[in-house]
């Protein structure tokens, strides 16, 4: 069972991605001053615009301490995973300072990178956009794949996309992406992005370097 202390700490690290059209998604602060979310929760393009001018795409986050502005650092659409980080500090100095202050005041949620048994279900927990916790069952079908299989009793409400899926130790092992309902509609199931396998190598190394530094 996930402890109440861990639940409170994870809740403080979770954010809502606010869209101009009223839509929203979720995200969570991880080591390295990065916010982990689902790719379909952020605005991006597949052309050279992202590489030449990444700060064209500004995302607004609702945090427990107020609203912040960030931009996509990396987007992996096939795995449906993305990370958000600070804007250009020369053009957006106030926004960068506000984001970095929040990161300093907030405990990031570490990534789960340990080797876990394959094809053995284990309990995980989802912090939803309605500030509630859902217990689910996760299975790693193959260790090298970029996703884990999730089985949730009942339904996961729209708006929870991008929320962290955490282990009993309070580590992020997945990100909520898309679900399908079982025929009897008593469960929703589906593959969810697994950051330790789905993130680009340079992003993963940045997160893990910060994670090791914080644990030292």
C-alpha cells in the first residue's frame, strides 16, 4: 500500500496542463527540473520548427503554488511520452525564475529504473485529475518494450492523461496514456508509456543524473 506520506508528496509534485481551448492534461515533476507527461497532452510539431524554435510552443501549468509557463524539451509521439522544462532564460527570465523556484520548493518524484519480474502483475497507483487515488495492476510483458500493461477496475476519467503511475515505493513507472474498456466495462486496460524505456536516452540520463545526486 502506498503510504500517506508518499501520496502527499506525489500530489504536491503533480500539475495540470491548461489549454486555451479549455482542455487539460496532467504531469508530474521528476528529477532534473523536468515535468513528465503524455505526448498527446502537449502542443508540438513534427517539422523543423521544434528544433529551430522550441520556445514557440509554450505550455501553462497549474501547480499547487500557482500557474507557470514551460516548453517541450522532448516529445516521443509513438510511445506517447513527453517532458516539459524551462523556457529560454533570456526571453522569459521571469517565467524561468518562477519555474525554477517551484522546482526548488517541490520534491520531485523519482523514476523506477530497477529490473522487475516479467509477466508478474504488481500493484501501482494513479493520482487522477480529481485529486483521488486509483489502485491498479501493472504487468511488464517484456523488459525491453517501452510500455507496461495496466488493468484498472472501473473506468479512468478523461483528464487523467499524463498522470503518473507509481509503484508502492512512490516511484514513477508509467504515465497514463490511453485505455480501452473490457467487454463487460468493469475494467479498462491498455499499454501505458514506461519512462525508463520510452524516454530518449539523453533525457533519461539527465533525469537519472539528478536523481542520483539527490539521493547522495
